[in-house]
C-alpha cells in the first residue's frame, strides 16, 4: 500500500487529519513496543537528516538524534552558531543547499515562516521542532501519553493553565480540536490565543465532537478535568523583562494541590518540560532570590506527585518523533 505520509512536512498539526494523527500515534506505540523488545531493523538505513537548532533543547534534539539512529540514519546537528544560516545565507538558499544533501530537515527556532520557507525550498520533509507559534511534535507525545493513561482521546477534559497564546497553548488547542478533546484554556484574557485561531479550532472541534472554552477562572477551568497541563510562563526568545509582569499575571494560575483536588480524582498532571518547580536550576534560583517564589507554573508537590506523568511524556517524544520521521521518509509503514 502506498505510504500517504511519504515526502510530507510536519509544520503544524493542521498538516494532518484526525485519521492521520491517529495512524501516527499507532505507529509510535508500535515503535515503542518494538524498541522495548529490541526488534528494530533500521528501516531507514543510509538516509541522512540535519537538525537545525536556533534555540536550546534537551528532549527534542535527543529524540530526533536517538530516533534517527534507531531507524538507521546518520545525523548532522547545526546549533545556534557555526553555520551560515540566516547570517550570511538566506533561509531560502540554506534550504536549497540542505535539500541536496539531506533526506529530511528538523528546525527549531523563532519564526513559523522560517520552517515554511525551509519546507517550500528544500523539497524534502521538514519537521517543526518548535517555533514561537507551534510545537506540533510535542502534542503527539502528549496525546500518546493520554492514550496510555486513559485509552482514548475523544471526550477527554483537557485543561491548559498558563500562557495560552504561546506555542504550547496554540498547538494543544489545535490538537484537541482535531482529535475531539474538550479543551479549556485557563488564563488571563491578555494571554488567550488569537481569536482567528480559536475560530478555526471551533470549526474543527465541531467536526470531531470536541469543544473549546476559554476561561479566566482556575476553579471552573480545573473542574472535572482529566488532564491538567501547564508550561513555562516565559518562553524561549522572550525578553527577561517580561518575567515580572508574567509572574503577576500567572501566579493565580499556578498548578498546585488545590487545582489538582478540584480536577477528577483520576486526573493526571502534564507538562512539556523543562519546568520551574524548585530552586535546583540557575534560573529557578534567580527567580527565588528576586521574587521569593520557589516554584512557578507548578509546585514541587504536584510535580513530584503520583498524578504527574511528565517523564512518560518526555519518553514519548522519542517514539512519536521517530514515527514522524519513519512515516515521512519510509517507503512502507
Ligand atoms: N519539551 C521540549 O521541547 O523540550 P526541549 O526544549 O528540551 O526540547
Ligand atoms: N513554551 C516553551 C516550550 C518549551 C518546550 C518555550 O517555547 O520555551
């Protein structure tokens, strides 16, 4: 059977239908099982991928590298410095060069437009490893984790707390709308997603049976939730100066014991990571010294609780990213 994913890019979740996302998740679950049973036969042996990172990463970079090696591929990593990209060479020219040498390109950086230009001009699959606007591969890992804990996606009450107009807020809303989850963005109005995206998602949700609700009320937002999700309050690329205002705005939306208690007893806590939940990081220490807060978007108590599934999510980054590379580069699935 023809592989319908072959040659396609993954720039936003809007690139795939509900059925296609379901297929990618099934493939990922299969690859996870095969890896546990040491069954991988390196189906993409001889192919080469390049990873472009204009921002830092632990999970995404490692998932692309380990995933590529597991599939039999070679990897080239280009970090924020050391290549000509964007400085002496345009993205369009870079795309045409890399497309001649590599079978696939991963990009993490600032503008969504950059990943679009890479895809348009390289003529090979391009995977979005995070831009300011979207983080689509993360959502596949999140949804695989939800499937593992609840057995289904449709009808899951999914509450996202925090900066609801960042890459995570946008992508979780799109993913929920496509897959039929009941998505709540729980945030102050100034951090709600763009109206045009909300509109688009409401149309998608109508088709899938999901719902989209925006609320400023953390109690209403967490009520009956199956999943309480949060992300950092200041994203990569935002200026340090926004911390003070963001803390003021988002402290009422911190995920703590009270929020978890208001959700269903069976609720899980999720976070794409990295998270500020204690003072064990340089940044965490600075925040503590400046604002007297030892945790920000999630308390240490919730992060370390039995309800927290954040490391399952982190592991699933590997399997889902591997599934995306396999589906878009492989001959047969
Ligand atoms: N969640 C995520 O994308 O993590 P990294 O920034 O470590 O890649
Ligand atoms: N919103 C966060 C996500 C990190 C995975 C950021 O962009 O920094």
